[in-house]
C-alpha cells in the first residue's frame, strides 16, 4: 500500500471498532433469540440471517471487499447467491419430489418405509 | 527490472487492482468456503434424514460457545489493528496487537479442548451419534485452521517480523494476507456457533 | 527472491527442489508418464484375467505373490485392487498431473510472456505433495489386505469396512487434493496478474483459457471430496457413521456403530468433484489440440471468441450435473429430471468447441506432422466418446446402461484416444522448445497409426458388451451370466488389442529418450512457425524465460494475414 495519511488510517480504525461492536452485538442478539425458544423453523431463519449479516460486515469491512474493484465483489456476491439458492433448492426438490407417482406411495406423501426394508437379507 | 523477477509481488496491477498474494489468498479462501460448505451441507443432509436429532444446546455449552465467539470476534479486531499499526509505521503497536490476537486464539483453543474433554468424560465420542460426529468433525477441522493461523501469526510476530527492516511494504502486505485468512476462520465460526450450539 | 539467477545452484536445488516452473513442469511430466505406464500395466493384468478367466498368467503371475495370484491365477480380491487403483492412478496420478501439472506449469507462463508462475515456492510444494501422494498410493499395494479395492469411487458402506489399503487411498487423496489446490491458486493468479503488456484476455491462446477454467474447476470442486475423505477417514478410524446407515449387517453380525448416516451422502460429495474432474481431464486436451490445429492449418481458429465463452459456460455447468452418475440410486424423478436437463445442456459447449475445430480444417493448408495426426485423430475419437455419453445422460436410457461396459467404452474413448492422444500431440509439438531437438517423424508415425487402430479395437467392442448387459467390475468378465455368453469372446479381442497398444508405445518411448540427446537439432526458436509467445523464448528457456519483456500486438492465431510477408504473424511482432 502506498503512503497513506495517518488520519485516514485513524478514521479506518474507528470504522473497524464500529464493525467489531456490531459483530459483537449481533452475536449477543443471536444468543438472546435462542433463549426465546422459538420453533425450529424461525430459529434457523433468524440464526442464518444474523450470521449472513455478520458475514457481510466482516467480509465487506474487515476483509475490505467493499473497497476492492467492483468486479471481484460482484463475482463473489453472485456466486454466493447462486450457491445458496442451489443448496436450498436441491434438497427441497428431492424431498417434495413434485413429479408424482414415484417414490412416495400414498397421497399423504409419506415415504414408503416397508419397501425400504424389503430387500434386507 | 530483471526479466527473472516476478512483477506485482508488492505493488498492485492496474487492471485487477490487486497484488499477487491478495488474489492468491482470496482464491484459497474460495476453496475453503467450498470445504466448509460441503461439511455444512452434509450436516443438513444428515439432520433432515435423521429420525431424531438433539437440540445443540442440550449437549453443548452455550455460554462457552458464546465466550469463544466473543474471543474470536475480538481477535479479528486486534489483527486488523495490527495491520493498521504497520501502515502507520508503528512496529511496537503491531507487535502488541498481533500478540493479543495469538493469545486470544490460544484461549479459544484452550476452551475448545476443555469442551472436548467434558464430552469425553460423559462418554460422548464422535462414534456416539451422527450429531457428535459432525460436531467433532466441523469444530475439529475449524480448530485445525485456528492452529494453522496461530502458527502463521506467530511466525510473523517472531522470526518473520525481521522483514519489517528490509522490506516494510512487503511485510505489511503479508500481515494483510494473514488478516484475511484470520477473518475467514472467524467467519466460519460465526456460522458454526449458531448452527451447532443454538439450533 | 530471484537470487537464483545470479549464482550457480547445487544440483539438488536446480533439479530436485527447483522453483522454476519449467523444471517443475518436467518433473510433473516424467512422474506422470511413469504413473501412466504403471496404470497401463495394472489394466494389462486385468485384461489377462478378463480374456482367460481363471488361467495362470505365464511368468509374471508367480512374481505377484501368493496373496494376489496363487499359482499365477488371479484372485477376485486382487482383481478389485487392480481395478480401483487403475482408475485412481490413471486419473489422479497420470492424466491430470500431465495435462495440468506438466503442460500447464511449463507452458502457461511462457504463453503469457511471464518470467515464472506467480508463486514459485508454492509450485514446488504442489509437486512434492503430488509426489508424496503417489508414494502413499503405491505403498498401499504392500499393506495387509492390499490396495484399495472398492472402485476408484470408494462407495460406502463397502469402502468403510474395506482393508487398510482404503485408508492409504484416503490419505493419498488428501495429499493429491492439496497439491491440486496449491497448483490451481498458482495458475489462476499467474494468468490474471502476470500477462505481458498488451495481452488482454481475448488475446490469450485457447490453451491458456482452457488451463484457467480447469484451474477454477480444481479449486472449487476438490474441497467437497476432501471433506468426504475426512468423513470416511473418521468413519474408518473413529467409528463415526457419516456414511453408515442404521441396521447394517456385515457377515451376519450387526455393526457396533451409531448408524444414522447416509451412503448417498458420499456419492453426492464424491460426484460433486468427480464430474468437474472429467472436464479437468478434457479441457487441457482441447487447449493443446487447438494450438496444434491452428499452427498446422496455417489459419486462425474459427469461432475463437465463441469457443472461449463456451468453455466458461461449460465450467459453470459442470458444477450442476453431478447426479447423472446417480440416476439409479432412487433419488426421485424430480431431481433426476433436473440433472438430466442440465446434462443435456452441458453437451452443447463441447459440441461447439469440436465443431469449430472441425470447421477450422476447412480451407486450411494442412501439415500432416505427428502432432497434427494425433490432433486430427482426437476430433472423431472425442466425438464418439461424447456421443455415446448422450444415452447415459438421459435418465431412462441410463437405466439399462448404468455400470455396464458401455460406460467404460464411453469414458475411455474420451480419455484414451481423446485426452491421451492430445497429450502425445503436445509432447511431440513442444519437445523442440523444451529440448532444442525434434522427435523423429518416422518413429512418430510408427507410434500413431497402430495406437489409433488398437485403441478402437480395445474400446469399440465394449459398447456391444454394455448393450448386451455385461456389468463392469466383474472379475470373470461376465462369464457367470447366461445373457453375456454371446459377447464374451469380445473380451479376448479387447485384450489382444491391449497387447497391440503396448507394443505401439515402444517407438514412442524410444523416440522420447533418444531424441533428447540425438534428435535433430532445430535451427530456430520457432521451428513450427507459430504465433504464440512461447516461441519467442530461446529453446530450453533460461530462468526468467525471455531476454526482454514482451509486448503483445495482436491475437493468438494470426496466420495467413492478407498483406503479411509470412504466413504467420507472431503476437509479439510489432509489424505483421
């Protein structure tokens, strides 16, 4: 890095401390939400949401992705979004199996448990 | 400049805006994201397919996990302060903050070791259930990454810091790279903690 | 830093623990060629058993020991070890290190006008990690129970309960994956950061683009296999149940494990790597063929830009097709439909690349030297391999063909008379740059024609066997199944073809080593009259590669430019 003004760096440091505080507070919020004993679905949503915000702050500011050339940032963001959509979509498709009449036998979409045990010698 | 010297080891290339090691570490971190991503998706697959899966808090200690989270977030701050110190040409401050980073990491490991010990005392091993298996594997692999980070940071605190005398700009870049790796290790924990301990 | 340029290094630092990309490239090259021939030897043993099941192998049989071949007759356990290790060695220790480690390392810095790779020490580390991984893999043959024997795919539960050799396989893979990761970080950084002045992305030789996409595939696809390998090691060494379902019985006894795991989880993680891996196997080959075709038709490559976009698209798509290897696992029709669709889509970029390479031949002044012969043969051979993949990619037609000899025929056509022919072509083509001498054309033809004929004799019958229903990985080649009897004689045909193929490699081995010392010396830096930057470096390029920094003025395939003095306009010449 070329010579930068001491004051600029001091400003950056103030920024880092702000981000640090935000990360800490968000972690306490996560633990706090946990103590609320929400149903699992909500718990997962909030936990992952807060982690995602923390990841954005850490990656953006501590790892200064925000100040890098936009191409790198957009590439990483785009890939992350695609990956997440994929990771959530695939298991859901498999579980719900929208093409009917295949592995699930009855209308209530229960797995055909008896067939699974059928071939055990 | 002799043709044998590799360009952009210190100064950034205009069109990419990066120096070599910075691109290199980001690529490495991308592969690490895939590694931990694979383990997280294995966690999801195993949990969805399980007949019963314990709430993490019933087995793991949330206060200890929260304490570890605090330690790691703080260490992320101190390592970036150590880099900022070098940019302000303050070597003593760099040594102080990097030293604190290493100590925080060692305390993290100590607490982790204590947690593992507690599990073993209660006869909870990786072989006990798939929850324990994925817990030990995820946190174990993460701990290995922490150890790697400690080794690198300690080298830069100690013998490696001699480069500050000969090539301060390159040394500053090295600390930036070490910081990027360290932030990533912290980031992984920020996902590990809620998923394993709280859900 | 670069003090090596200024004083003489001891032998061990110059040639053994070198940080120079060319030395490392040659290290990768020689090591991988040895592994290729070793892997070939393993399949020759297997082919004896397939053609003459239960018969003693003369001479060599006795040397392989009582545990493997008592009285020279192969045991099924040994057959399985040979099968698993043939696949592993050919893919991970042979083809990829040659295509990426050797050709990539040697040529990428030269073709972009760089003095070396971005991280020379990392380069050295990646070679030695590969070397150690190879040693571990070879050592696995000598442990009690022998080498891994659960296929190169190592499916649980079988692989979980297999003998010690499987643990060695897993440890070897961890080392190889590490090597690959370090190498790909190096390649990508080098291509982004060290391009010469004027060398924009769309002036890069297609070979460099191919190496770039390949490096991204290796970088992002290998870690899930590393994770899976760690989990299988945990299962084997610490009795976890990542991949072990509940209620599993082995030898009539229930296993004392927690259960709750999923064997399918391994398959998903394995194929998440292994599908991009097959594109790692083919992309560098396409890169080599493109260079050689442009040079030997004296024409620019038709559709270069589209070819580049195609392989970028291919790279992305390769991450979303993996479960076409799992159509028969009962995943469900919706998921199967998804992967069938993506698989059909991914065939398009390959067809585009192949079509443009064919089109480039039209109207060219074709020079039929040995590299060009191998390149020309690559095109239809890869075509057959690709076309036979289509019924495998469609879920319905995959049902009778999955895990049959049809699959073996399909992928061998792509890798053997496909990729390996491309690698041979590359060796003949770049030999003068690396050694200052040309390989013998006569021995080259003697290598090429029989190899082409025998490759087809070995692999074409496999489609017939597969369509008849003969499964792969059968120790007796299908003899126990009535329905296979009509096609069993083809086992003998393939085996005899394999013997022919071995003999056809002898001229190559002689040519390779003899030409290094006695081959015809080339009088110019650019004996093939090519346009790309590596031909600006002196033959046997010194440390740092180029005498002066290069500047690039045009694209990579400016052949037969109207108004130019010569029929080729090098990238680095200011005037055409």
